[in-house]
C-alpha cells in the first residue's frame, strides 16, 4: 500500500517536473542564443522594437498617433468616467487592504 502511494507520488512528481522542463526549453533556448549571432529576421525585429521604444520615450506615448487617435482616446476616457465615476483612468488603481 505504501509502496503504491510512493510510486504514484513519484510518477506525479516526474510528470510535473517533465512538464515544467518542457515549458522552459523555449526560454533556455533564447538565453543560450544570446551568445550566438542572431538570425537576420530576429535582429530586424529586435531593432524595430528598440527603435519604437526610444521613439515612445521621446514622444511620451504612442508613436505616430495622430489627432484622431487622441480624440478617440479622450472620448473613450470621458465615456468611462461617466460610467464608472471620477478619477484618473490612465493609472493602475491602488488597492488598500486593512
């Protein structure tokens, strides 16, 4: 009886560990890939992300967003404030548990 439970727990532990390892193989492949030269498509993708990040920091918001985007965003914020009350809807709410 005890032997069955030990074997069952052993198989559960084995399956959990193998699932965890399989899920993290993709992450470890990325980590090991940093030492090698990137694929040209990956390099282009990373360059574009970095370029967007610097532009976003300079502009202080979405890049290449015209006046239509700002108008739509203001209308959406006004609608949400009417529905859910006042407050700054662009910030994540702060929760206080007592």
